[in-house]
């Protein structure tokens, strides 16, 4: 895809995002009356999309945008009233525009004829233009005759609302009239609705320009005069003194200092930094080898200084590029707000969404990867968790449900919590479904933590009825798999009839991460430090065995432990030698999900760049990727979440070793 087309897609996405935000504002203000500025802003977004689509020769997008633009123009002129049906229809067509934009990105052609016909039918069906009463006798005919259709409609709307109509005659110096007029209009907008700005030439002093400003307000003339600075009647303002300074020459310099950067270019820079990180490691290794040969000579000292300088500068460069890639999670939260408001109406459940921590930042790639899981969790909460208004009323709850989304940083991770105040997860129903599907046997003792874990299994659903929102075979397993693929994990807490909370722990970035190198037998592995809470050195005698499963007494609590060698079915050096020497436990997870990975040696910390295994090894269990260390040695990076799940399952007796 060429750069100009990428620029178009980026701008088109922004315009559609703006349009959705304006639609949400209209939806929220439907009961109190649509804000004309919001309608105009929505109209401008679609109008601009139509224009840039035409410039790029994308006829389908252009025609569809134009058809939607005509509906919005009818909305502006009062031919169509703002209603729930209109809002839903506009949301649907913005979704269609977004789908067509995705097809454009993939290079596909598309036929918009069915969509155009649908819009035409909708426009005819919803048109509500009535014969308007004459404004003659109410407003000067000279003013009415120069108003546009839109301005006349806004005038009628304000008169209908019993608002007073005012005019202000203002005269400005030609040299600075644009700035002075802008200041005056801003003052008027704060006091009411500015309907029209009409140029006038009557009794105009030399080098001056005059305007008649027509506006509506609920305030009295005295307060308006005090706020605006001019009495709101037909009064001619005095000619302002001419500026004594020379008129500045227009500049071609841009106002904005920001640039758009393709994320692929940043990926390229990070890949280069990753290669330099390997080079840095090689230089440090050479430094140590030289020190062994020449001792602390001047040459070795110079090598050390150069190595340290490279390390600092590389760290600074890496941090700067990562900061460029960072985006506030609030961008995702705004999309969640759209989902909640749109679907709450469709399923008949009024729901409020409250968000916290919108300023929390994470990598753009990570942000895009968690959009779908977050949206699925929110939809799941609306469909499964939040009760109907009638049911909530019977239970003594507010009829309107609440979904609370919170984000905050914890170390190198971002925690995102999604909590609803609905009915909670029905453990007995999960138990019955698990028995039906043969996951567990009837009468088997299973605690609530294990039961909630079943909702992440493929095809596991307690929903009997298929709806637009949930029940179409897309289960919570998709959420877990997507979060696991970026090195994160999901936790669920619930209380019957009180709440359900999903907690997502996700890394801030996947670019260059800190890791702990470990040895298991003759094999070296890397563990992401973000997955580790602590490390322990233990004697083999300190490990206990309960029903054949290893545990360790960690500060009074039994920690489930599994040798990494058992998972990968490789030999352990201590096991093979038969010696009772010390071993190491790497602790990961938290609370009841805390487990220990038993390894032979902790080699040390190192920054690594995770590379994909490629399609042939895709889906290899327990492996997150590979990395390169030392003299171009390639080692496996362990997927700690997968090993954690395995340990928990084995210690619950659900997996037979």
C-alpha cells in the first residue's frame, strides 16, 4: 500500500471516529433537544470523508458518504427529526463505511447500490417537513430574505422555543476585522445561539466593514450588554483606532508541529534497536574476554567506557521510540462507550459505563490487540451479567445497570478491570454445563475458582438464546487466547447477585523486554521478568509431595511447584546426577494463581527481542517465541501463563500426568 493511500485510510478512520463521537453526543441529548453545533460537526465529518474519497477515486465510499450527508443535511434543516431510529440508522451506516474502508485497505472493490437504496427509502420514510408559518411581522423581511435555508430553520426553532431574537450591529477596521469578529462571535455563543452573520454597508466609515449579527438567547438585554460589550439592538459601534503596528506578512509555516507516522516504520526502528541490543551484548562479551587476556589495561578501560556509553544511548533511543508508540487507553474506552450505548438500546437494558485511568498509556500494537477482548467482555456483561430493568427493580437494584472499566499501571504491566453490577456468574449452571459436556463427573468437588475457569474453554457457553450481542459461538476462549498471545493473563472474580470482575494483566510493550535466563539440564530458556514475582533458592529436601505433586511451603502457604523439565519432557541435570544440591524456584502469578517453576540455575537478567517461531511451529505449547543471546545462540522464550495453567490443572487433579 502506497503512503498516500495509508494517509487517506488514517484520515478516514479519524473522521469516522469523530462522526461516532458526535452521534453519541446527539444520542445523549435526544431528550433535551439536539445541539445544532453537534449536528453541524457530524455533517462536516461525513462531508470531508466524501471529499477525500473523491480525491482518491474511491467512488463507492464517495457515493455512500454523499447519501449519508444528504440525510444529515435534512437533519440540519429540520426535514428529519432527531430520534432513536435516526440515530441507530446513522450508526449502522457509519459501521458500513468502516467495513468499506477495511475493504479499501485490502484492495477490494465494492458495490454500494443496495446501501444507497436503503438510505433513499429511509429518507423518504422519515421526512417530516411541514408547512412553515410565515415569519413576516416577526422578523424584518430584509433579514429573512438573505438567510439560508439552514439559518431560517434555526431561527424558527429558536422562536418555537420562546427564545428572544437579538441583532447587534458591529463595525470593525478592515485591518483586523477577522480577529475582532471572531472574539465577538465567541462572546455571543456563550450567551445563546448565533444564527447568522450578515455583512452590511449602510453608513460605513472609510476603511471599515460592518456586520449584523442575528442570535437567540434566554437572557435579558442588560445582562447581554454586560457580557458582550455591545447593547443587543441596532446600534452602530464606534470606529476602533487603527493599529499603529505594521500588518504582519502571511507565513507559509505550518501551525502544527505534529506528524503522522506509520506504525510499520516504528516497528522497523525497533527491529533495528533490537539488533543493536544484540550487538551491545556482543561488545560486552568481548570486553570481558579482553579483560581476561589483558587485565585492566587502558585498551580494556576504553572498551568499557565505549560499551557503557552505547548501553546508555541505546536505552535512551529505545525509550524515546517506545514513547512515540504509546497511546492513551482512553482511545479504547471511547469505543467501549459506543458499544454500551448502542447495544443497551438494542437489548432493552439501560446501562451506564464509567471509566477510570483513561490517561494510562500502552503500546499501540498492544492497544489494538486488546480492543476485541475488551469489547467481548463488555458485551458479555451486558448480555449475561446485567439483569433486565424489571429484574433489577425486584432485587432492589437501580434499574440502570453499571459497567465500570478501570486501567492502571503496575510495574511493566497495565491492569484493566471490567466490572458489572449484575447477577454474577451462576456457578451451579456452569457445573451443570461442565457435567453435560463431560468436562467433570457429577458429584466431583470443584471450587469456584476452577468453575469460573471453565468459561474460557472453547465452545463453553451458558447462554441458551442466540442474540446479536452474544451466543454466536464466540466464547471467552477467544478473549483468553488473544490476551495470552501478547503475554498477558485473565482473572475472574464474582459474587452472586453482586458483581463480576474481569482483570486483564497485559504488558505495556512487546518490543524489547527484560528477561531472566534460566538453565534446565543443558538447556537455556528465557522468562519475561514481567511474569515473575520472586525467585527462591531451595534444597531438594524442602520440597514436599502431596498425592505425587510437588509443593513448597512459602511463608505458611503451600505453593504448587512443577519442574520445567517435566513440562518440556527434558532431562534435569540434578535429577540425572542424583545429587541433592540446591535448586531454584521462579514464582509467578498472584494470590491463588501463584505457582512455582522449578529450574536448575538462574543465569541472570538480560534484555531480549522476542521473535516469532514462524508458521511451522505456530501454536507450540508453552513457548512464546525465540530470542538470540551471546554468540548468536537461539533459545526459547517460555510462555509463563501456559505453564501456570498447567501447574494449576495438575494440582487440581484435572490433568493426569
